[in-house]
C-alpha cells in the first residue's frame, strides 16, 4: 500500500457532495441499518386520535380505557328489547 494506514478515507466529511434537498452534510448514515424497523411497520395499530373536546375530558390513555370499559359494562347490563311482532 502506498503509505496509507487503515483509517484512510478517500473522502473527508467536508468533501462530501451536497445537494439541494434537506440532507445536511453532517448527517452520517454509514452506521445505519436498512429496514431495521420495517418488519414492525403497521403491526402496532393501537394509536387513536381524539378530538380536542375529548382531550379535555380524557387526558391520558388510562382515563380513556376506564371510560370504555365502563361503557361496555353498562351495555352488557342492559336487557335487549323484545322484537316487534
């Protein structure tokens, strides 16, 4: 080898080409893993968006879950109406 050591890099950080997109030269993805989270994408669909008026009443997930469980208990305790003849 012509006097190069193991740490030699043909391009320095400042020599990296720049483009007109949002990527800045200091972004370095050389240690990244492609598709690391792709397997899990779409599996966790438990996110629900509440309207602003409900956010004031239900400040966290626990309060939403408690209210929904109570609603299910009330619904289960109601006798169904007999069908019309």
